[in-house]
């Protein structure tokens, strides 16, 4: 039985526009651009729930992984 891969959404800070970007893995453009980090997390979670199995990876302003969630379950 083949395992289904997770759809991954990354939340990154854009220093030029000072916004938080939700980017689906493999995409060249942001799925969403948000003023607040919490707003970006909510948007990424909404997208992830619709495309299960999924993963949301939240980065801090420096690009380091801050936390990771699978199907809205916080991992770190």
C-alpha cells in the first residue's frame, strides 16, 4: 500500500514587505499574504485542513523553524 505524502504549507516572514507569507510546497508564489503572524497561521491551518494529510511549518523572522503541525496537531 502506497503512503500518501503530506501537503506542506510554510509560513515565512518577508523582510521587504514586512508581511507573513503562506507558501505551499513547490509553489513559486504565496498562497496568502498576511499582516500578522497569527493570521497567517490561521490561514495555513484552514488550507491544511482542506488538503489532508497536511503539514504546517511555522518559521520565525530569521527563517528558523519555530513549530510544525500535522493535520492541526502541534509537534514542536
